[in-house]
């Protein structure tokens, strides 16, 4: 049964929606991107599937979204919001995987070592702005410092899988997927299949993490 709570942070009031596992061994906290909230298809699917595999899920809404603003603040403000929710996560007494999609993935990578995250889940990591590969954010990903899984759409304009640098992280490609993991109707996999590939990858990966 889901439950929501608000948390005061230095960036304002954040909201956590809990999707608990009956016998949890890990807690996965996932934040949203700059262009949407926790209603994103990948976040909702992960929250629906992972608890049955011993992983509680916390969907985190950054303060700017809770306040009803349309534009995400600067990275340092996003990081402050993420730091602010961490004590509420640690109270569960479980190893915490820090995760997010798009801008939320960048936050998770930037703060993982500082916060003591057990691992990082990066969904649709925005390796660069569309059409601007020279403005790379690879340093954030490579600097996470903990076991990291990247799940990336094959046609993501923010960075296709082949553009990612070599590193110790694992990368799973979702064929044909765009930045929101939407697949075109002409693709040889359907939307439901694409989403299942995401949840299968995260389930497998979290199964290999100690907890």
C-alpha cells in the first residue's frame, strides 16, 4: 500500500511516495527529470514491479514540482533537495540505491558518494543536450563512485548508447526508445515490451546487489 509524506529540505518541501516491499532488502529512491514528474512511465513501472522482488521504492518529487513550478532550478538546488530527503530514506534501515531519470539521474550520480548510496540507477542519463555532443556530462556518470546501471533508449537525443564512454557501469539499451522510452509504432517491439525490458533490467541488477 502506497503512502506519501512531505519532507522539508533546504530547497523547499519535497514529497516521497513509498511503495514498500513486504520483506525488503534494498530501498530504491528515484527522482524525476526536469520536464516531468514521477508519473513518468519508467518510474511508475519500476514502482509497480520492484517491491515483489524485495526492493522498496520511494518516488521522490523535488520541491520545485511540489510547489507547482514549471521550470527546474539549477543543479545545485536539485542536489540540495535530494540531500534533504536522504535522512527520511535512511530511517528505513536499508541500503539505499540512489536513482533518477534524466536530470534526476545526474543528481543521483553527483551526490552518490557524498550520501553513501549503495548504488546508482540512471534512467535516460542526459549525456549531452540534443545536438550538442561536445557539452558532455560524462564526468558526472563516471564519477558516481558506486555500482551503476544506465538504462538508455536507443534513439535518445540526449545520448544514444553508442555515444557513452567506456566505464565500470553497466548500460542496457531499450531499442528504439526516445528520452521518455517511447517507441514508434513501426518498431518491432511494442511499448509494453519496451517498459518490461526496463523493469527486467532493473530487477536483475538489483538482484545482484547485496542487501
